[in-house]
């Protein structure tokens, strides 16, 4: 590693966060580029931490040959895993699990909003109606979780006290939590879908997962099931979701992400029955930037010392492999 690396940041840091990063590597030049300057600053960076929401010339960055490591400040990596980066020697790490507590809380909020009919009762409140309606139980339900990364595993811990039956799939079906009855690979999902009272999506967006919940997948689910997506919008085919809600095949759904963000004014999502939409806030936290900076500093020290990086991504798959048993 360059003894005086240039570290470019593109997430909403404050001066104290920049100082914290600087203290990890006093010889480094730390540049808070923000969204305004990230595209111009990246070609001369040795290390990058952030999540650009503007076009970045990744091909030119790779061609410059200087960037060694990308630390995403988000769990998703579609903003940087372009073909040139995948083919390069640049290490990529994700923020998977950094905000797992908040994602699990938000998942539970969406779940209980659906099972306890909160949108219905809020609509009644607006009409000054006080009418009892049937509700659903989370306790005792069969929950299928797609994706047992940091977020999925924290969700298991949160759901376990509700005495739910948890079935799960993951690309790496290893280290099965005790509260999970079954953990299988992606090919197990078709057999699990008919068992799901509630399907929760917590998987990364890759070429393999894009559109995975389509009309055929939803048709395999039992009538009256609930779908919750706290991962990425394109995992679900929008028209298939709306059709299933309109037909009554799905009881309800809660989504924190949509295929297009924000959905177009003409999107059928806005008028779909029994659908709860939140604007991609599952990872929001009062200490979000503090937590991300702590994580980055830990990885920055590892990078400087030549130790294994946390959440190192297999760029061909698009997400990290499970942690190894190591004292590093």
C-alpha cells in the first residue's frame, strides 16, 4: 500500500468523521468529495469509501491503475460492480450487516403492519371509524427468508421470540442459526415457497436474483401469503406483485424498495391494494454515519496492515462470502 494513500469519501460525513479516518492513517490525504466531486476525484484515489449516486467513469478509474480498494457504504454493490471493476484487481468490500439492527426493525414493522392490518385501521381512523376487522398472527407463522447475510441473520434473531418457524435460503448455506429449521441453497426456494406464510427478501441484487420473484414464483406461494422486500426492488417483478395483490392471491405486501425509485407517478404500485410502501429507509439510523465510519476505520487498519478485509466481496457473485473462522 502507498505509505501516503489518497482516500476519497462519498458518503455524508461530518468533519469529525474525516478526523477519525485521518487518525487511522495520519500520513493519508483524506478527501471528502461528496456527490459533487466524486467522479473527478476517483481516478486519483488509492482507497474509496462511499456510494456514488451520480455517474462515475469506472472504466477510466480502472484504467488509471491507482485504485486498490472500494469500501461501499451500502450493502448493495450495483453502484460499483461494473464489468471493468469486476475484471480488475481492485478489492471491493460491502457494508453488509453494519445496519442490520435497523433493517431487522424495519422488516418487523412492515411484517406487523401487514399482519395487524395497520394501514386498514389508519384509513378507518381518518374516517373516524372504530370498527373491528380480522387480523393475522405473526406468532407461529412459517417465515421463509431469502438471504442469510448480515441483515438476514439479525432478522432471524429478532423473529425467533415470536416462535415462528423459519426456513431460509442463501448462496452459501452454511453456519445455520439454531432458530432456523432449514437452510438450503438457492435451488431450494421453489420447494419452500408453498410453505411460506410470510416471504422476506434480504438477498443482494445480482444477475441471478434480478426478477427472481416473478409471476411463476408467486403462483407457487399459498393463497393468502404475505411478501416483504427489504433488499432491492428489482428482485420482484412489479407487475406480478400488483397482479397478485389485485387478485387476492397475496394477502398483502410490505416493500421498502421498488424496481424504480421513486416509482413513476403512473406506477400501479401506488394504487395496489393492501400494499405498504416505505421510501428505502430500512437502513436509516441515528448513528448510521458513525457506524459506517467505525467499520471503515476497522477495515482501513486491516488494509494498511495487510490483514484480511471484513465483508470482502466475491466480485463474480456480487456479495461477500461468509466470514472465515479466524482471529484476524
